[in-house]
């Protein structure tokens, strides 16, 4: 009897998980399907799920109208550039806070996290004016610096929680052998915390890749990433849903593939230290 209850519970949990997964994935599926419809079929009521005339016209128009590859390279440069700078700052900062805390460490962490509670639009005007005067508008360097600073509190918090799970005795043993702080971080701490560091990098890449507010307000053409590429299909005449869906599919495809290939590492990193 207990075994039957256990099997029924497992089946119920599995069914609920599949339903929840389908609900989460359905908007992406619908976007991809819409990208293969004509504009007329994209607005048809009732909506057509699979029984419609499939066409690649929207993708051809998107490629002709915009330089997709240039937007991709901008997204790659901005996302990975901001991640690289963030990690160079966050790893030493998290190491110091985790293994050499002071009485102000907790307050500093809370202060950094509180900066994420302020809406971005609240500082848009001063940042825009500063960037205008420094010549950083519509530049990759400007977006890399801004996204690095915007995501740094989350990155430091994540690394701090991962580092706190590492026994201090391991680092003390390396210090007794005469290892310096830099070599300690590179050769002792980094290999042990690699799952946590990897998951932090992946999450940071996703945050930078999906950033839309700053990219739309601080770029026009030269440094415009894929988020600006999507927004270009919104016009005063209205939204062209089929073409917008095709542009969105092209924009999210690289990050979806990256997430799919690294999902095991991401889950391993997010659960790092959960079970001792």
C-alpha cells in the first residue's frame, strides 16, 4: 500500500512538473511558431497553432532590413566584456568579505543589494548626461561599464554565498605553505568553487544579454545589441507580430543554446554547498 502511494505521488509530481514546464515554455513556443506565419495569420482569430502555411519570409525580411550579425557581435562583446570585468572585481571582493570579514561587511553587502531596488529610470538622466559629456553614448565600452556596475551587487552576493561554504581550514593550510593571496584565489579557491563561479558567470551573461532598458536608451546604431534589434520592429504604425517574432527568435537563439548546453553546470552551481 505504501509503495502504491509513493508511486502515485511520484507520478503526480511528474505530471505537475511537466504541466508547469509547458506553461513556462509555451510563450517561447508560440513566438517561434508565429515567426513562421504571415502577418495576416499572426492576427487570425481563433489562433492557428500548427495548421497554417509555414513561410521563411519573415526571416528573409529581417535579414535584409537589419544587420543581424553586427547586432550579435555587439551583444557578445557587451555581455562577455561586462562579465569579464565583473568577475575580476567580484571574485577578490567576495573572497575578502567571506574570509576576512569586518564589522562592516554585512552592512556593505546589504547596501550593495539595496542599490538594485532603485528603478533604473531614476538615474537615467544623470547617467545619460555623464555619458554624453564623456563621449560614451552608443559605444560598447559605455555599455560594458554600465552593465558591469549594474550586475556587480548580485555577482558579489552569489560568489560570497558560495565562498562561505568552503571550509576556512583549506585556505589556512595553503597559507601555512607560504602561498600568497593572489595564488590562493587562483590555485586554491577557484578550483574548489568552480561550480559556483561557473553558474555566476552564466547568470551574469544572461542578465547582460537580456538587458533592454540601458541598451535602448544609450545606443542608436553603432553599439546596438540584439535587444535594440528587436525593438526596431516596433513602429508608429503598430507591431508587425510575425516579423517581431522572427527577430525575437533570432535574438534569443544564441542564449537559449548556451543555457541548454550548460544547464547541468548551472544547476550544479546553484546547488553548490546545499548538501554537505
